[in-house]
C-alpha cells in the first residue's frame, strides 16, 4: 500500500462489519490507527481479529448521545485526537408505507439521522483542525424506491448534513463529504430476508438491476474513503462521491 494515511487516527462508527470493516482494514494497511464502534461485542472482537494490532474496538450505540461522548473520550485517551471520522453506522429497515410502524421509523431515524448528526457534533472536541469527516449515505438519497421511504429520507438527510456541516466548520478547516454507495455485498442482506438463500437471491437481483450487473464490494468503497481521508482531497468539501455501479445515472 501507498501509506497515504501514515500516522493518522481514524474513527469508524459501525466499523465491525460490512462497509465499515472494509474501510477499517484498508485504513490500517494505509498506515492509520483505527477505532471501530458497534453494538455487539462479539462482532467487534471478530472484526478486531481481522484488523490487527492497529485497531481498537469500543462498544456503543450511536443513537445514544451519552454513548457517543464516552466513545470519543475513550478514543482521545487511547489514541489521541482524530484525523478522520467515518460516520457509517446505520440500519436498513424496509417496509410498505401503509404497514411501516412508529417503532420502525424511530429506529431508522434515531440511528441513521440522529446518530449521524451527533456522531459529528460530539466528536468536535477531539477532531483535529483540518480533519476529514466522511458521511456514508446511499444512492437512494435522491430516488423514489418502493418500501424505502424512511430509509431513503434518512440518507437524504445525511447528504444534506455534509453541506451544512462543511459550512459550519469552515473556520476549523474541517472537510465534510458524503460517500454514497449503491448495493454492496455486506451482511445487510441477511437483515431484510428470512434465509441465506433469500439473501443471495436479493443480492443477485439487486446486482442485475445495476448497469454493471453486480453488487459492489466493501473494498471498492474503502478505496474512495482513502481518497477522502487523505490530503489529496483537500479541495473537496460538502460534496458527494457516488459509487453505485451506474444505478442512478444510467
């Protein structure tokens, strides 16, 4: 690897699986030390066995402001101030409009939107001036897709936060950008299906729906995250990198 992140400290919320884990592993290979968060300790432990000695894990829920405060205090004590924050923690909850429950709405909103907002706000005391903040959105952030109303709205909110946060943080030269994936090969498919076979079928169908006829990989998202975290993207702020296999544009 090129060592583009040598000596940098990164925090990745939801870094114990899927896209977050892919980013964590790539960042370590690029020379960073990383802290990952997650809600399940066994999943965190498994992720750390893949990340290696330059990773630490902190259990916590991004929808809890108290948890976020504790997470950043732990990072500061163990690693120091933060160069890069990846706001990745999220849930993928789908359902027909006429059947979507208040509990489902609160869960997706509290984690995907409230969690993103306060993941940045509570990090401010330990973010270095000139830091890079990367918000993970979704290609459905500007599309109308059946059964996706609440989820898509939270991801549109995340896209909006990158603009507003960048304006708020200009005085500290903190850049906030959005990384927007399409369908990616992660365990998320098992959360919206009843069996491994059904998950594979959904994954194949979503891949075939993209112009490139496949789903993406966490490694492909991680490569873009390296660019946004590195000094090479110093002139980019409030912007969006779209990696969705052409789904939105073609």
